[in-house]
C-alpha cells in the first residue's frame, strides 16, 4: 500500500487533478455531482437493504462485503468533495457550523431521543 495524503485539501486536489487529466470538468456540474452523490449513497444503502440490525452490525466481518462498503464510502466521499470544490463549499466548516446550530437547537436534556 502506498502512502497517500490523508488531509482533506490534498485529497480534494488529487480528485481535481484526476478529473482534469481526463477532461471530466465539463461533466462535473453541481447538478451532475449531486446526482452522482445520490446514486453512490443509494449503492451504499443497497448493501444493507433487507438486513436485520444484527446482520448490518456484523457486515464488516465479511471481507468481500467490507470491501464493497469501503468502495461505496469512497465513492460517496469523492463525489461530495468534488461537489464542494465546484461550489466553493468548505465541507469541514459547513459541518462545524451545522453541529453548532444543532447544539443550540437540541440542548442536552431537552432534545429527547428515541426513548423519549
């Protein structure tokens, strides 16, 4: 296994370079990337379709299925990062802002979970 950059900025650059080398930018519109992201998320969901909660919790113990899950996670993340790149969205800043809003909207002790 080769060393690869694990920081988000480096991965975003690598994805952009990959697409540019293949002249894919004309196809990487926000609409197309959002659609591709949705399709890949559905492919991830398909792996879990019809499984019981117990079966889904054990899914990663099967090497072939675990490989499929990792591939679909990679596809979802790749399209999300490309989508963010095209629209100029900082995904980490967006997530941080969303967590902060949710902390205000759902204070500890007042949010109530599935149990009540």
